[in-house]
C-alpha cells in the first residue's frame, strides 16, 4: 500500500565526509502531509560510518557533520551505523542527537 502523506522532494545531495574511505552522507528532503493539508519538510540523512577501529578515528566527525545539517534544516532524521568502536565513542549524545 502506498503512503499518500509522504513524498520525497526533488532536492537530493551528497555530502563528503572526512574519511580514509571516501564515504558520503546521502541527503534528501521528505515532505510529510499533515491532517491540515500543510506539508512539513524533514531532512533525511543516510550515512555509513567508518566501521574499522582505525586511529585516528574520523567517526566522531561524521555525526557532527550530520548534526550541523539537521540544525540548519530545523528538523530531520539520520539513519546509519552508530555502533561504538572505541570506549570513548559517545558520538550520538556529544553531537546533540537522540538515539531512537
């Protein structure tokens, strides 16, 4: 069944992440129709963090980049692998993000 209240906007972008592996964050705007008929724009970011325990770790900078885009957009969602690799990996809370 198709959802009539969710649409992907035409605006898409790739954001280069600081990494040894050339990873990007893929971003798009989602438009959600409210019961009042007004559309709400939500930024969606999909990111795959460096998954190897390499030092220096670029992982903490990846959610920081995503958080800056969410802050500019006013709202949004980030999907990706945020599992900690190091004891000091507190990349979600330290960037003002909430894990759901």
